[in-house]
C-alpha cells in the first residue's frame, strides 16, 4: 500500500527525473584544461550541509562491492584518495603511545613491533582499496569512451587519467580548496565530477553522453511486480532512501542476506519482487520528498514524516501547502503570529465544508519514518480522503483552543510548540534531544486520527 502510493505519486508529478536518472548533489568539480591537466577545484556547495544538484545517471547500488558511478563519484573512486580511516588513525595513536614505552621493557618493545605490523597491514589494505576503486572508475570511463569515441570531453578526462596517481594527487593538493575538501570528504555532498575549462556543463550531465543502455536495463529475471501487478524485470536490491540519522545506504525495502527468512529458492528482493520501473518510481518519489527544502515533509526529533495527496487538484495542492505551514517551522518573526494559522484554518474549513470541491477518490497519505540500523523503520502510516483529513485537522484546532496569556502569542497548534511545552529544556534552552521516546508519533497519531492526547 505504501509503495503503491509512492509509485502513483511519481506518475502524478511531472517534474521528477526520468527513469535511469536522478538529481544528485555534487559538491566539487574538477576543472580540466584543453590538454587534460588539472586546473582547479570548483566549489558547488550552497550551505554547510548541501550542494548544487545535477541531473545525472542514477547512482549504482553497492555495499561492499566495488562499482563505479557514471562520470561522477566520491574521492576514493575519482582520485584514489579515501576519507580518513578511524581504524587506521586509532592504530597510529596506539603505535605512537607504545613507541614511547618501548625502551622500558622487552614486553613493551614486543607490543610496539606488533602494533607497527598491524598498522602496516591496515594501511596496505586501505591502499589496495583506494587503487581498486580508482581502477574501477577509470575502467568505467574507458568503457564509456568506447561508446562515444568522438567525445572531446571524454578524451580529455581519459588524458587526465593517463597521469600517474601520485602526479594527480600532487597537482590537486596544491589547490587552495584541497584542505577544506579533505576535511569534508565524509559529507553527503562530497561527490566529484569533471568540467572542461570554458564549458558550462559538467560531463556527468551532458545529454549526448547520457543515452540509457536499454540492453542493460532489460537484463534480469522477470517476475510479478508486487506494486504494479505486471510481469517485468525485477531488481535484486533497492535504492537507498536516506533520512536524518540513518546510514547513507539505508533503504525502505531491504532483506537480510542468509538470515533464514528467505522463501524457498528466493534471495534478496526475490522474496518480494519489485520491477525496475516501479522501484525507480517509488524511490525517486520518496527521495524527492525527503530532500532539503521539500514542502512535503516535517521532522521532529529523529522522526521524519512525509505527506502527499493522490491528485493534482486545487484542494490537494492547498492541503499539502497548508499542512506544511501548520507542522513545519513557524519561528519567523511576524506582526501577527496567528495569521498563518488562521489562513491554514480557512483552507481546511473550505475543504471540509465543501466550498473547495474534492473528489471521493482523492486520497491523502502520511508516512512516518525513523532510522533503524541499516534500514528505515516505518513508525506511522495513514491514508484517508481529503475531506476526512480536513475534519481531523479542524478537530485538532478546536482541541487546542487555549486561553493564552503569553506575550509572544505563538500558536500551540504546531507539533513543535506542543512538544516544547511538555519537554524538559536544558540550561542552554535546547530541548529537542530530550523528547520522550515515542511521544512524537503518539502526538502525530492523535492529530491525524482524531484520538485523545494521552
């Protein structure tokens, strides 16, 4: 039911990426000269935790496998330079400590020598992984160049990789941005691609290089898709749909390998077949609603809620916008702090009274998600008609009509305001980390289902 609603949302929206594509944050561009040499880094960050997005080929799924993306990737693949390894750093600290104690006894000297060997082994493993990832990216690039031998841009990128790895790293480390880049390699936006000096587009977004490989898309076994009901090519694993607090590889649909819960003769997503087309649609929809700046979500604590309507009707669009105004942040200073809330009330009143027409087939969905190890846990799900939902919100307004003597006069209708009122505030005024577990979804459930606040 959840996957079908997300799948339908993709078909409803006309501005989401086409199959095989995605909007990807790319934080740093490697600018190359007409000779294929490194010129400079271009900073594409737009804030502390986000960067400009580009329409590129959908990223590959990988856990431990070494597979390169299409003309963009992280520093380990593009430059053969991995992020700081905590295990290696910890081992280095241990070696430094034991080195100071080595002269004190034979046992201390032995421990020091053993720690040095462990460090050497860890650094060797890291070096092998860096080289393997770099080779995978270079091989992918060569394969693409063979498909587009007349591409001037690809020829220059290939020329760039004809240099020795040490020569490449030596040139990029001289750039003024490198130290800042190195500190932020673990960030989600730390993805790299190329642009030729004087060109306006990065190579990963050039349409002439983005012809989808239909033969590749048609590979795989066919089965009945649980979302569409059609017999089609199915996926082995699903795309990550990361939420705040989760791992970067967290998924809404995932199966534990060799866990003993597989159906007979089935493995991974074969236990619940999803076609490639349907998987792309529902993951693209969810990622679009989860992205920063989306007006189809609100977050409280470590819970993330996304909401959407089943149609593009005027009532559906107004109810989406009004719910965001009600449950999103309303901390901005305004002359009348209740003005926005009153406008929201008018919208829901119009829908419930029938002055703003709705169809019985128009549905409204709310999905609550929470981080849970390598997966995403569904903590709340609701589906109802637009009119029914409007009635529940109006009931919430009535329940929260409190005689207010506060000077700021901020409304209590928003979940943030309600939670703040019943949560312990620290000395610095912060309170979000002190929210009682399960309180968030209990309040959400009471509002959206019209149940008592207990």
